[in-house]
C-alpha cells in the first residue's frame, strides 16, 4: 500500500506581504521540534498570523499560477453567468408536447441559479492540481485553462469522463504527482504519471432535487469494464459555495490509496439543482442539524452509493403540503425512485464496491451533514425511519454538529477557524445553530462525545497551526497555512487506511499517534484509539498561545507564560 504523503496550495494578497512570507514558509519541521515543548514566546500570538497567508504566498510565487488564477477565474465565472439564460432563450422550451413542463423546468433552473450558494455558482477557481483532463488533450493544470471551463459541465457527454493525476502533497505548498514507477515528481518534470479516472453523474435526492456527483477510481481501474475486485469507498461533501473539485485533494487522495471515492454537491450547491433555502430546509426537523438539507442529502447519497432505495420525503403532487412540512417550494421535482419507475439512475458501479467499508468526509457545511449521519447511524435508522448503510469511519473538517462516535471519527480544525465557543456552537443548547468550528468548541465537542458511553469507536481531534476555515479547501486565493493541506490529507488518508478498509494498514494506524508537520502549537492534538473506553493520548503538547484562546482566558494566560501549555490529554 502506498505511503501517505503531503500537499499545498493557493493564491493572492499584496505582493510585499507575500514575498516577505514566502521564504520562511517552506522549511519542514522535524518531529523533535513538534514533540519537545519550547520556552514561552508571547510574540507568537502576533507572528502566527504570518502562517495564515503563507499558502497564499506560495501559490502566488508558483510559476504560472497567478496567470492561471486570473484566466480561470474570468473564464469560469463568465460561463456561469450565461448558463441560466440558455434554456429560457430556446424556442423549444415554450413549444413542446409536454405543454408547460419544459417552461417550468427552465424557470426553476433560472431561479435556482440566481439563488444558489453562491448566486450563479460564482467563485474562486479551483487549484489547478486537482482539475482532471476534461478535454482529453493530455494536458493538465496550469498548462490547460480550458479544463477549468468544463469542470462544472454535467450536461455535455464529451466532458463526462476524464483522467486525473494522482496527487502527492508536499509540506512546502507544492503538489507533485505519482509516476509510473511509484515515486513522485513535479507536474512539469516530463515524467510519466499514473492516472486515475473520474466520471460525472447525477442522482435524485429524497426531495426530488437533482444532485451532481463524481466518482473517482484508482489507477488501473476501468469504470466501464471493472474486474472482480471490491474496493473500499469514501463519500464526501464540499462546504457552502464550494464546487466538487474544491475538495478534490481528498477525493483524489483516496483514489490514490485504492478507494473508489464519491463526491456529491448538496441541493443548492454549485453543480446541483436547488437553491440556498434547500440547503437549510426542512427547518427544525433534523436533530442537531444547522443545515438540514446537507444532513438529509448525506443520508440520500450514502444510500445511493450502497444501492439502497431513496424514499421520497416530498409529495410530487402537493407542493402546498411540502411547504407546510417546512420544505422550500419548487416548480419541479423529480421522482427519486429508480428508473424505470422514477427518474433516479442506479449506481452502475455497485458491484465493484466493498459496501461493508464506506467512509465519510466533508468540509464545513458538508462536514455538518456527515456528522449528522453518525448521529442517525447510532439510532439505527435514518430520517425516513429506515435503516441506514453502516459506515466505518469519518474524517470531518471545520464544521461539526453533535453526534455519537458510531464509527471511527476524526475532527480537523484550525487555530483561526470560525470560533465556536463551546460544543453547542455559540453559548447554549439551541435548535437553530448547534454546529461548532474552531479549536475551542471542537475540543469541547470531542470531550463531550468521548464521555458518552455509546462512543466506543476510535476518536481523534487535531488542529492546524495558524490556519483558517479555508485550510481544507482547494480554492486559490483563500488565506491558509501553507502546511495545512498536506497535513489534512495525511491524517484523513491515514484514518481511512486504518479504520475504513478490510485490509487495514498497520503503518497508517501507527502514524495517527505521530505528529505531522503543521499541527497547532497552541492546542494539543489528541487520539483516543478506544474512544470512551480508553485514554485520549497527546500527539502534541502545546507550548504557545493563539489569539482565538482569548475566549478561554485561563488557557490563554497559561499558554502565554508557561511551557508546556494547557492540556488534559495523556502524554504518550
């Protein structure tokens, strides 16, 4: 099995700041530097902010990447502005044997696009390292901006399937790729690279909304002519306003490690139908879920991957009734039953999947949806009252709602992530906003769940040094620590390789208790291999204070003035 490696990337802040940061950001630390607490350094509270822009600096300084950022951003956003008007301008939309159906569909698409997350699906371009070769010309990344233009095209069959290079992440911000001899090399090195295959598709969720999806396959796997091998599975969600390629480092990283990796966009997200209200409705009907649409779609996509039926929760013939049940009104809904009865296609790759080893991951609002899945799994039933497919593990990034560790679960956040002040998100239990981000709230949630006797599965809590909510996204231009993407992918893949496959990798399990370059110096990384039934081991011990800890003055003062800093995990 391949060794788990590293990653980097992103672009654009004032050049003077970037040049000042660039040289200091790329030197990897040694394990001894992380393990041994150093004397206190009060200036770290302010100098740590440099880490927040080190990834942006590295990307701006990467040859050709700034030009790609500008070109890809203009091309993709211009195309998205024109898309919703295409069907409305076609005469056949208004003159069909189906009467008003086509017009209603075009009007719904127009409204969905205007009220998407974000409107028109506008946004920053995805990191070029994770864009497949959609135009099939053999060129990748910054060498072919045209691929970025076709990345969100789910309607043209010419761009339905493509090859991608298997990423090797480096702690200096660069992304290399696996070569045919198993080593890694830069994309412009002239080496022969190993290629995986990705395919776009659509499925229908329980509310009758079409969701965009992608399936990433390991090198040597032909999705059109699979062999008898059963591959372990990962299923992922992006965060709000993110495209599927924006979290491509996890999907492609999992494919590199031998998983078939699915990524779906929730209703209202770029690529999928629906709008912003579909992401946050039905209101107050899913326990501990700030974004009910994401939580409901999480159950639907895992069921689809596992080949289970998706039972409608919307009445196709009574939209007033749907609204009264708290759903967002729509002009058009599709039947989620499988064809030929309904509109849903079946998972045509089901026979090649080891559905006994399904693993979840998500970023931000996507992580909230996947967190919620674990809660319902503990209950033994889903939102519709039917049993859910069993998942083995979950790696969750920057967005956590209350749940039980009904599978091996890993939490990832960053020193400057959105500050959740406790396990309830803000200050007290409430029905509307219970997710928590940031190390303070996430640590509280980790402790609360570890105390729960139902949480008998392995658990892990880790924090990126000097990072933000954007450290687990592939967006170019988002401030983040240059080290965080490599760190995040390393621990996610180690988690899946240890707990998410039949042939568990012992070296991956061992690596979970070892520090990796880029972990927070202000917050202890903890690992509880036995969950509730055993200790939470210190992977790192703090020796610095970070500004977000002012919300916990006692911890802030201790970390500012003494070493080691505050921690309640068990030293190894």
